[in-house]
C-alpha cells in the first residue's frame, strides 16, 4: 500500500467512526461488491465480451455497400 493510499484509508476510517452499524454494514457490502467486480474485470472479461457483439443477417459486402451509400458529402467550400 502506498503512502497516499494509507492516508486515504485513514481519512475515510475517521469519517466512518460516527456512523451507525447499519450504515457501516452497507458500506462494507458495497466495498465487497466493488472488489468482486474488480477481480472479475482483472482478466479483461468485460473487455473481450465486447468483441463480436455486432450481429447481422447481411453479408459483409451488403454492409459495406450500405455504409458507402449512406455517406453524404458537402460541396460547400469552407472559408478560413
């Protein structure tokens, strides 16, 4: 743990002292859930789940054709 992280933990610990047990329990639960999410994302699962997410019944050529035909070009000169 770095010195900065230790100072952050100490500062938050001081804030928690005045809280009731129910609130402290909720904070502990939220921190535990956060740790679980961090551990599952550590392997890049969420990142790699994004690949291959696009599905279509169209062929590659049809998709390319649709993209190219939807392009709109302006013939207006831009004066700088």
